C-alpha cells in the first residue's frame, strides 16, 4: 500500500531502494525556508544497516505488511 512521506510512523516496514526497512525513528521538520519533510531513521531487516532519509509529503513509499 502506498503512503505519503508524512504518514510514515515508527514501527512501519517500508520498501525503499529495493530493500525492506523498519522505521526506527521519525521527526517532522518544518524549516524556515522550503517545504516540510520527515527525517526518518531506517534499519534494514536483512543485515541491520541503518540509513537516514528525508521524505517530503509529496513523495510516496510502499508500506509492507509482513505475515
């Protein structure tokens, strides 16, 4: 299911850069100049590497449901 960048929440599993990531931390940032964005810390489910990404509200990511 596609979700907007501002709908990413802690604990969500998303597909980004052809890998599965779990959201560890989110912070919504409203800079004085430019649009707001979500600063998201991601952890790879396979090997545990971490990645910090910025997602704007206009961007969409694939949310994954694991069974």
